[in-house]
C-alpha cells in the first residue's frame, strides 16, 4: 500500500473573476519511507501541492488517498484528526509559539490526544533528544538559534510518531552550514525509522539529500527522478 496516492489532482483558486490553475493533472504515488524533494520556480504549485498532501486544502478535482483513506470525503474535524495523527509539519519560519518553552512547543500536538502530562513530557524529551536538543527544553524560541528553532519544530513534527513529515522550504531562513545540519538530521530520521519526508526547496544542494526529486512547472509535474538505491 502506498502512503500517498494523488490521482489527477487539480486545484483552481478563484478570486473574483480571475481563476488560477495552481495544479493540473497531478498524478503521484509515494511509498512509505521515501525521502522526496519538490522543486520548481516560484508560483509553480509546490506549496499548493504540499497543502493538498497535508490535508490543509482539498483539491478542486481528483482523488487524494493518504494511507488508503480518501481525503476528499472527510469533514473538517476528520481532517484535523488526520493531520494531527499522520502528519508532522515543518515550515520555513519555524512557527513556534513565542514565550513558550521548547518542551511545551514540542508537547503541543499531544494536547489533543488526552495523554497524561507525564507521558507528554516523556515523549517531548525523547523527541528533543532525537534532534540533538537534550538540555534545551526550558529555552524559549528567542533563546535559540535559527537552526535550533528548526530542530524544535522538527521534534514537534516527530512527537506523535506520524508516518509523514511535510516541510515547505525548511532551510529557507537558514545559512548554508545550518541548512546542511538540518538536512543531515532529516536524512538520519529517514534512515533510522520508516518516516516519509517530503521537502520543498529551491536549492539543488538541499534536494541532493533526498532520494527522489519531483519538479513542477506551471502547476504540472515535469519530471520525477529517483536515485539508485543506497
Ligand atoms: N490562496 C490562494 N489564492 C489564490 N491563488 C493562490 C493561492 N495560493 C496560491 N495561489 C496561486 O497558485 C499558484 C501556485 O502557488 P504556490 O504557492 O503553490 O507556488 P510555489 O511553487 O509554492 O511558489 P514559491 O516558490 O514562491 O513558494 C500561484 O500562481 C499563486 O499565485
Ligand atoms: Mg511555496
């Protein structure tokens, strides 16, 4: 069973009289454990594609299946539950809550689950350890470097053991050395567990960490290249 199956997906945005076809006839299958980069010029549909995969937005037409579940048939609450259980999100701007400790930021996705405070802390500590931030749990975002903040965001994405991590330009705000460290972390996570990682990037150096590159142009997939097995 594929983790992700997108079949003939289109996404049309309508603003007044104007229609923008952001995705056109997108077919893609992604297996569990893949590490995929998504590339293409600005406005080519990368974020729209990620929003569909992340169940943040529904396609205008076509079918999206995540772990064999038809996403199109679900309502708001069901979508929220799927996002919480199955998907970890990482953003360019980290999107951490300010004035809130790293630990509490990482615990957030567990709050919806009725898990005890103690278990939340244990899981958050483990996730922070997994990203190399043990001992930083009490720091607030403004007391951490950009790379460390992104590690906290990655720990938050990991804490629910979701099978899928979606990262839209996760290194866009980081210098090249820190970017490399974040990509090495993604590589480690992808190798040590079966977690599927999909990242959007504009940079070939960053895409080179992935095992497969999907390129968009004008809302369509124009290439889809897999590397040989490791
Ligand atoms: N909420 C929206 N409403 C209307 N049009 C939108 C919306 N979001 C995106 N678009 C349009 O859809 C197209 C694809 O946008 P998208 O954000 O997916 O591009 P992108 O490849 O992520 O670009 P970038 O590299 O700049 O982030 C663009 O023409 C954009 O203007
Ligand atoms: Mg984008």
